[in-house]
C-alpha cells in the first residue's frame, strides 16, 4: 500500500509555530515515528507553502497511490484549485487538520476540499494523521 501525506503552508514550522495549538513536535520527527509504527506501508511526505506545487503533487500521485492524507492548512479555506484537484483524481483523499478548525475563526469553518474528500479528521493533533492512515487499512 502506498500512501502520501501532503502538507500545505506553514506546516514546515510545526514544533516552533504556536505550540499551544500545534504542539512541540516537528513533523519530521512525527513522520519518522509513523513510518516505524507502520513498516508495511510505503509512506511518503510532501510539504509546500506554494498552492500550485500542492496541486501538482496531488495530480502527480492522484491516479497511482492508494491514498492521500491532505492537510492543505490555510489553503483549505481559500483554494478552489486544490478542491478541484482533489475532485479530479481517482485516489481517495482524507482531509486532515491538527486543530479543531470549528473552534477557531469563522473563516476556517469552510473547506473547499471536504466535498470531494473520502473523509475528514480534525482536532486530534498529530494523531489526526495516524487516524487518517488507519482509515486506509
């Protein structure tokens, strides 16, 4: 099974950025733990702060991978293009958010990805990614 985690803007700052919201662990450290815990799954990871690069990666893997775990971060609420990319591919996508977006600013309550995602997991910290991964098993 081949699964990719795709992270959007500012998630490269995990471990430094707003630790009261996002925790103290870097994503690289978390990803290493996840790979050790699930050695029989081919896990890869991509992060970009650039909307077009995220769309390119979704299109690149969207017909050959078994699953995409997507945290588009702020682009979730602004990018029709990422929502359209998710709609255009065959690979199932689980939308993930570390924080509970519904407990935050009102603009974060809308997602352009959700209508085209297989499912949504929000608010469980980095554990949200593992829950998404388990949904593919």
